[in-house]
């Protein structure tokens, strides 16, 4: 490591307003205010119209408290769907507009590229790093870049491989500045890893580009973020839009396709209405070190059993930067920012449980003094993303309880003479059809709008495999999302219950390569979904549960087989532009990773 360049990084007091006014202050952004009105108003009006329609339907024979509660639950769930729809629609329109050209010169910055590592495959991490440094050297930017590998790895053999990979990287790229540090104790996990670097070496650089262990960025993207931070002295953080690459299995390729095809319009709309009150996703973002050090030090939270670490640190750090007077921006049009995704449903769920625990924790941080209203919304929205699953699960149970009709409902079967039972609305076949059509239309419309916007703004059909292949890919992705959505609903409901109950969670390293799990493991992992699927099947067989729930029943009943299918290699399906024409940094990363893998495993076998 280089000589220390200490920088104060105090823990913030969340109960008091930020006192240091060194930040230049966030400029007013009238355009973002207009965008917020244009997105939130239609979502609110559509939700109000839906509630009015449901209450009018319920009121035909008097609205009971249970029906009012049911309408409220539907309204809450519908608002977030409508907000996503409005964001995608606005983003699709924005994609047709030319970006504002930056005319101000970008002063050179000293940028540290930080890669925190915890029990990762060294050849992948250092291979990606080598590709980035190699392309940066050829870009010949005025900015100065140094790479830091910040290891929290505990396994001695893997640590030895990391050190050997660092030496190989340094030898093969003698013109690059590459540093490696392994902490003796991984105190406070990634948060502590980055904080220790800021406190010890942060004073030697002006900005830090925080990467994840599976991050990969082109020289063009890195330079664009550095230029953006240099041109905007009020920016504390600029987030790029990471696109998924490297997927090989069915589940991962579906995620990758959705991100590349539908996610562009969503990201564009999100950037427009968040403005200078954007969010941080923990990686592939550039941060002004002085701003971060002075205002974003995370405290430990008081809790039963002792202090607790803030788990999903990124949202909170963005809020703290904005609280201190620094803007947080999102630039989705920066091309060349990439990451990978878990290969199977099980690996995705295991990562999702960690994210759920951190996002639910954000509910206790909504009262932080001095937070901007939109920073609070980001925290709340992150938690709602998981709380919606229990809500949809409750609505599913209510739909089951209503039954096929008034004569055959679960409620009336158990208490046919009970006068206190709610007077449920009549669920005729026509009502079932309309309800299913509305739900699926609202869920599918953002996908179709996003795909159409991508083609309308210059992406040729050849870049997505041609018209026929592209259409089949969209159909396959929709089928995959429908098949796995009920399973994710149940898994996220269990994760929320576990988080609210305060059950301990083993924060194991993320499985990036994953694996094909055996049937005993899958049956245990998906036992709850399988049991619910059996119950729904029994209800349909006895005539108490509507056959319109057949897609949900099949998904839950077949959770274990679907989970095994998710890890099946599916080359050639669900092609994306980044795959059909691989960017230069991606092809070089593949070469670096293969060469380092061969050299490291031969020299230092893992234990």
C-alpha cells in the first residue's frame, strides 16, 4: 500500500442535523419537480380510480370493514405498480430526447478505483481489474487512476491466490498503479472495509470509484463518471446504470434480458424524476471523497442485544450526502457499466434475504434529522419492495377464502351461519377474468413499453437477434417471470417475517458461480411453496378455490423442479445487445480471467 494519507471520517449522529456547511449546496432543479408531478400524479389518480371502482363494486350490498380493508390493500399494492408504469412511460418518452451536451471543461481528477473483496474467486476479480486498467491505459485520459483491491478474505489459501494475482497484475501492467490490502479483521464487513481505506488513504485522492467484486466498467464509462464529477462541483456522488452480463443459466439470462431490454426506460425515467436527489446502489458509482468522509460516516444502531451495523449502507450514505448539501445524481446514459447476477433461483433468494434484512432496517431510519423528503422516499421504497410480497400473499389468501362463489367459499364452509362474517363481493367467472387481465396487463405493459422504446431510439433488431428471435425472447422472459413470481412472493414473505422477528442471518459470501443443487436440498429449500401448492390443488379439486389461480398453484407446486430448471445452462436464448456484440472490456476480461485462473490454480491450489 502507499504511504498513509489520513482523512477524518466521523460517524454521523442521525438524531441531529448536519452542522458542516462546506458543501456548495444543491441547485434547484425545476425540471425534476415537473417530472415528479408528471409521474406521481397519474399513479395517485389511477390508484384513486381503482379504489373508487372497488368500493362501488363492494357497495352493492353494503361495504363491510373487511371489504374496505381489502380495497385498501389492493390500493397500496396497485400504487407501486402504477408508479413503475408511469416511470417507464416517462422514461420511454425521455429516451427520444437528445441529452444536454456538457460544454464545461473537465479538470483532471485523482481517482481511486476501489474493489472490496470477500472470499471471491481471485482470477475473476483481478481479471476484471486487469481489463479495466488495460483499457484505461489506452484511453489516455487526463484523469489519474489508481486501483485498490481491499480484501476481507479469511481463507489463507485464497488470500495467497489474491496476493499472487496482485503480483501478476502489477508485473503485466507496469505502467498501472495497483495496490492490495488484506485486513486482519473484517470489522463491519464492507462498510468497515471502505471506511478504513477512507480514514487511512482517502486523503491522497479526490474521488473514489466504488466497484463490486463482479463489477466491470469500460474506460469510456469510468472517464465519463470522472468527467461528470469534475464538471459538477456540487455533486457528491454520481451513479451509473450497471447492466447485467455473463449470464449462462435460464434464470440468470432472464434477469439479464429484462435488465438490458426493459430496464433502460425504467432507469431513464427514474433519473428524470429523482434529479439531484438520486440514490446509490453500492457500486459502479463515483464519489467525492471529501464529501463522503465528512458527511457519510455510518453509525452503529442501538438495538436489543447490542449495537447493530447498518446493512444496506448505500441508500443511507446517499441520504447523508444529500443531507450535507451534496447532490446525488444518476446518469443512466453512461455506457459500459456492467455487473453479474446470481446463476440460480436459490442463489438469488439467498442474496435477496440479505438485501431484505437491510432494506427493512431502513424503516427505522426514516426519522433521521435533515434527510431530504426524496431520500426518505428511497429508504421507504426499498423496504416496500419487500413488504409488497406479504401484501400480495395476504391478497392471495383472501382470494382463496372468497372461493369460487358465495355458495362455495372457505369462510362460509367453516361458519355458514355466522352473522359477523364479512359480506364478500360476488366473484363470478367474469369478475375473475377481469381481475386477472388487469393484473397481468399492468405487470406486462412496462416490459412491452420498455422494449418498444429501446427499438424506437436506435437499437437495431439485428442487435437483439432479429425480429423473430427478439419476439420469442420477450415471450420466454414473460413466461419465466410468471413462473417464478409466486415462488419469489413466498420467499420474500418468509424473509420479511424473519427480518421483523429479528432472527439471526448468516452473512455468507455471495455464490457468483452457483451450482446445481440436489433434490433433497431443493425440496427442503422450497418446502413452504410446495405445501401451499398442494393446498391450492386440493382446494381446486374440492371446488372451493377458483381455477383462475391455476398459474399460481402450478408455480408453487412445482417450486423445486422450477428451481432446478433455473440453474440449467441456456446458451443462445434471451440474447442481449451486450452479448451479441461483446464490448472490448468484456472480451479482454474473459481473456484475463482465463489466464489468471490457469496460472493461480496451478501455482496455489485452493484448500
